[in-house]
C-alpha cells in the first residue's frame, strides 16, 4: 500500500516568480509526505483538497476545503464533500486535523464535518492514531449551535465507542466551537490566523481568512462578491486564493441565475482584484476548472495565475512552487 501511495503522488512542479510572468513549464517531481516533518516547515504549505463551486456533486472537483500547514500546525478551512477522502489520498491522517475554520454555513462548505469529527477521533493511521485533543471549530454566528446539534445527532455512536465498545479516550470527541467576529483568532507558534468579513450578499456574516507565518502569507476569500475589505486584508499577501463563477454557465442552468451571480465574483472582477492586490500568485478555488474562466480573467489581469484544481499543493517560500497530484482522483 505504501508503494502504491508513493507512486500515486508523483506530481508536476511549477515555479512562479513575480516579474516577468511566463506561462509555467511542467517539470516532473515527487512530493508530499504522509506526516508532518520532524522539523517544522520554514514556509507555508497549502493544499486545495476540494475546489468545486456549489453543492452539486462533481467527481472531478470535490467540495470546498483547503488545508494549510505552517510549521507543526495544521489548519483546515471549510469542510466540503470529500474532504476526508482527499486528506487520505494525500496520506494525511484525519486524526491530525483538530482545527477547522468555516467561511460560512452553506452546506457545500460544512457537509463533511460529521465525518471529520468522527473518523478523526478514530484516526486513519491505524490503532492509536486518533485525535487526542478536542476538535476546535471557528465560524460565523450559528457555528456553535450547529456543532452542538451534530454531537447530539451522533450521541449513540459516541457513547458506544467511548463508553462501551472500543473504549476510545473521550478527549478527541469533545468539541470547542466559537461564533467569531472579524479579528485575530489564533496566534501561536508563529502562526497567525485572521478572520475578515466579506460580502456574500444575504448570506451574512461570511468570512475570509488570512494566515501569516514567518513572513509568508496566504489569503482565502471564502464565498464573496467584490469585497473592499478583502482587498484591504490582502495587502502584501504572497498567495491570494479567490472564488469565481462563470456567469454564462450559471445563466444556462435556470431562472435563478442572476441572484446567484449577484453574490459571487466574475472572472473579470476577480482579475481586477488580483491586479489591485498584486499577490505573488493568484489562485482560483471554489471555481469552475475551465479555460473560459482563465480567458475572461486575462482581460483584467496579466500576472501569475493558477486555475482551480483538486489536490493542488502550493508551497510558499522564497519561491512559490505548485505541485500537481497525478494519482487517481
């Protein structure tokens, strides 16, 4: 199994520099380990576990979920459909994920939380690999209520495994949840997580997040239309991961198209944001993986750009490298 996993994580390597911009060349490489390194990373590492937009089932792009590793700290942002499957594909034990940050409470961003809560407690790395600390969740108003109801929904399973059957220690199934406001949520081991309000129309409050570590940074927009607050909080960021919709595709789906488009960002608008922020690399997630999105973005933005793609790994250091997962998705 280990040999299969290693073969599955052969990837292609892209190196981006700020100026001048050239379309990246593909180079073969091997990357991604099954556990955190013995020595802390001196850079940020970001994995797009799922990059799909919306609640529809998509076998090429799973639900919105992004993993950020900074030093010995693992942080998960949103937990859409397939998040636990993608973690295991990357060789990451679900028991190592104990901190979850939610952008908003739409189902496509939270639907995999029960699986992460429960299987993380059990662990996917064999006996003794389960989560040993409480599962901590930060999110908009309603997060605490949602997490309380989830614990109630699985009270039978929790009771059986903790108290009667496997006798799994109970600390890892405890939940600490926070209804957040804009500001710094976490500041430890050199890692700072800042939440900021974005504009997702009537879906409010909705948040984006910025992670800073050792002079490196990444911003995740969450779901939003053009947000001046996001631009302000993205000042000096290395990587900006932003949502986008293709209005032509949305309009072809049905009569509610304009309402959907109105609280998201078009490619042309996203390009304008990238041009203003000037990140070292702009990345799409919660986005269609189509050439049309890329083409439309290029009408307003000429800098380094990466399209939405599941299991994409971005390492943010002196240079920014992008590794594509070439195993089965």
